C-alpha cells in the first residue's frame, strides 16, 4: 500500500505493525517524533506495547536491556547525544546477546551542539557489538527496521541492531513509500521466543555476571563470531524480504559499478545526490559509479574489495570526523578491505557534510574531477581532506 | 504480615541467597540480602537486580550465581531503570497472556549506586511508579573500589578520598538524607531499617515493601568491616549501637504517614557508636573533641526532626 510519510513516521509505523512488548523512550531531536507517533498509537489502544517514558537515554537503553533479558521484545529510538549517553549500555546489550532494535536518527554529536545530520553518533558506537544498517531514504528506513528483528533475533546471531537514517534529511522529509500489510509484517517478523529469559517459569536465569579473565575472552570471541555470522543472516533476511516486498537489498548497493573506472563509497542519503551526479557524468562519458554502504557492522570488507577491484580510483566519503589524523572511519575500513587486492585503485578520503553541511551534485562532480585527475597524473595528492567548509581565502 | 514474626520459621524457609558467595565475613550486605529475600512468600518468584557493587561481584562471578531466583546486573548507575525494564516486560507478557505466575522485583544497590551515580535512575523509576522494591544497602562509602567517600559518608569519616591530612581531616560534609528524599517522591512505602537483633524490623519492612503495590524503598544500614574498620564479629553490636544512638533511626513512611519503628530505651551518646570503628578514630584525638560534639548535635537535630514527623 502506498503512503506518504516522513522517515520518523515510517519507522514509528513499522514499530506499530510489529507491536513490540516494550519500548523505552526519551526525546531527542531529530528522533523525537518516533516516540511521539508511537505515543498516539498507545493512547488510542492501537498497540499493546508497554511504553516506558524514562528520564534519560541511559535509562531507556537500560529498560530495553532488562526487558529483553526478561523475555520481551524491546525497541527504542534516539539520536546524537542520546546515543552517546547510552554508550556504556550498548556494549552491555551486545555482550548479553540481547537483540534489541534501536532506531538511530543520525545527528552530529556535541560539541559544539548541532542538531543536523552526520554520522558522528553511530560511528562512535561502531565497535560496540551492534549490527548497523543505514538507510538512504524513507523506504529503506522502514524496510530496514522490519528486517532488524529477523536478523538480530536469529539464534546464530543474537545481537542488537541499530537501524540508522539521516537526521532531518530522511527523518523529517516526506516521501511516497510502499508499506506492507500488517499481517504480512507480523508473519515476516514472527514472535519473539527466546530460549532463556528471566521470567521463564521453568527455570531461573542469571544475566550480567562479573566475568573474570578466565572467561571474559571466550565470551568476547563468541560475540565476534556472532557478528561474522550476521553477514549471511542479513542476506538471508534480505532475500526473504524481497519475496514479500519485491525490494532487493544487499550488504551495499552498487550503482553503475559494472564498468566504473571512478567510484565513490558513501553512506545514506548522499547516495541520492551522488546517483544524480553520476547520471549526468555518464552522459558526458565519464565512467563513474557508486557503492552505497548499507551494512557497516558487520563490515562487508571482502565484498567491497571485489566491488572496487575494477576501478582505477575511488573516493571514500566520510560524513563523520574520526580525529584519527589518518582519515574517517569508513575510509579506515575501506582502505583495510582493499589491502588484499593484487591491484588496488587509488584511494582518497574526503570528510564532508558535518553537522548538516550541504552536499550537492556539484560537490560530487568535483570529487569525480579529482579522481579523474589522479588517474591522469598517477598522483594521489593529499589522501585525507575535507570538503564544503569555508576556506581561509573566502573568509578573508 | 498476618502472622506473628517467628525467626525460627523464617530461617527454615529455603535460602534464596545461598552460602558460598564471596562477601567478606562480618559484612552487612549478605545478611541484608538474605533477610530481605526471606520476606518473599515461599510460592512467589522474584527477579533480583543488582547495581555494580561488592554485592554483585561477590554473588555472581561467572559461572556461579548465589541466587535461587532470576537475576540481572547491567551497570552501576542503572539498577532502578533495569528493574523498571524487567517489570515492564512482566506487565507486557502478562497482558499478552504469556505469563501467569506472580513475580516480584527487588533491586539491591550500595550507597554509591543509590545516593550518587544511580540517583537519577532511582528517582525516575520511583516517579514512574513501577511495582518494585529498591533496597539500598548503605555502607556509607564506595567499598567495591576501595573505600572512597560517597554522599552517604558521614562527616569526619576517614576514607581514601577524604584522608587525614594536615589541612583537612576526613570528610567535610554531612551525610545526604536519602530516605527523606525518597519520601518526598510520594511513593507508597519508604523505610529505614537494619539487620538488628532477630531481624524482625528488617523482615516486616521488607515484606511490606515487597507486597505493597507500587514503588517502595528500603534504606538499610550495612556495616563494612574493611571500610569501617571493625573486627568482623562486631557487626551486630555496631548495628545495635547505630540504632540506640539514633545515628540510624528505624522508621517508615506509609502513604505519607510517618511512624517511628524503634525508640531506644536509653538514647546512647553518639561517641559510643563512633568509638567502635577505625574510620572515626581521628575524632577521638586530643583537640578534636569538637568533632564529637558536632556529630552529637547533628544526630540530635535529625532525631528531633524525625520525632516531629512521626509525632512520637
């Protein structure tokens, strides 16, 4: 069924269709609308979810952890500083192997305080043991949320899932999207029936031990193995989802990559801008292509290396600054993934769009110009740069 | 409590906190947890929640748990929110017909996890009205990390972050009155108790807290032989002195009505209590008599105020 929804409403609607057992919520821009829409569903008796309006994001994640451990399917939504406040507990959720689903509406982290989009929030949590799925648009935000539970709750995975969308750009913009019928959603997502949980009548369970050196590493290795196993499960779920929706998803999306000589690697809504620019460049005979990363954790390293193997030069676009002085987080992963190729493309890293800074088709064209120049001269120039900021000359 | 309290009958119930845990000999926490859990009706299940604490690391070191009931520990500052989450799951699963039996929810946290870092989480959970009991085992400092001052540490106490120096001696501030702050949350039941004598006061209050619907709070004095510096066989004696000097008055506030649970036959001087513990040793140095006087005045003022509240 066709509908016209903002990204936030689409995710709230997905949660309504799933009707989870518990939702822990705390408002933060730009994710606030998700619990607001959901509050209406609760107030109107359209869901039977236990809706817990806590006093902080730290507590909303704590509620989700405890409820999921108790045997209840739990969800939450947050952004930026809210995710940062949850930080400690993100690790607890993952290490307890609790498949909570969190809608992360990406917003720049303070400071300085800024409410607009970049990925500094979720990139900061990239090593917390959560699966991370990024959406380009409202449709993907809706679809990804529906796929989160079948992925995370799978016995071979049992990891929490963060579904990410771009703050304001995706969360607040209204687009035409296709919604699935609720009975189809419920059948696809299924019931949550964990093997062990606190409220299980038959036998008690203890969760969250003090884990000494004799055991801690085994638990961490199991967690790492689960993250590896998640990759196959993500593709399995995508295939099942395609059967009910007709929409195809992979670990990443390749756009005009078959014969691409120059490529971009990026995440999220910028892909739309990049595709428009690539279409124009193709008309001019430039063999431009795009890889839009959908799954950042687990990182599809081998697959990405194969996708980029045929290119002459690629630019990794990071919408978050890692302050490593050696490039952003997507660049670090991508460059590492390419290491095992016999012949590697030239690779540069451009940090862009921080705190909601515009990213236009003209910017994409500039990046491709630079890649073409690199191929022509055989000189990469500075590998790690920023774009879109005021230059000193302009200010003067 | 319909029946008269009978210690023998109570201790004959199967223990819900089993022996073999790693708490120190002479520690208040173990007897408090066992005492509170004993107040559960035999047929009822519970989910026990811990904040990170001495108690947590001593009772659930992988792969051994000392609890017969289900148990969850998540972090230091979120035990009340954690308990809220389990209770929310219980309500959701009951509503959906996935669960039939009665389950009670009891959180144990130390004073650091309650007065300080867990305060926001506690206040939120109490305000939201979850059906749960929050128990603070108050040993008046961060004992798990090695005896650092908390907002529960009494004035003049020596801790590792309030040492005896030439410019400052011991903690400079008074103890925060957390029980009164919890009373101000207008919860159905808040009480102060201690594992005193035959545990009657602790048992009755625990039972009341567990079986009163809504959020209930127990603040329980929990001596610590390491942090308070006393011989481990003195636990019961120190608790008795805390109560008889009115340093730790036993009282309860039920639906806004204050009631004194225990009035000492003879109110003993605070010095009798302070003298039993090495953490107060400095107060007995020559020239520091004023410290003992001020401690006495503070306890007297608090006691008078409590008598006004309770109308005793």
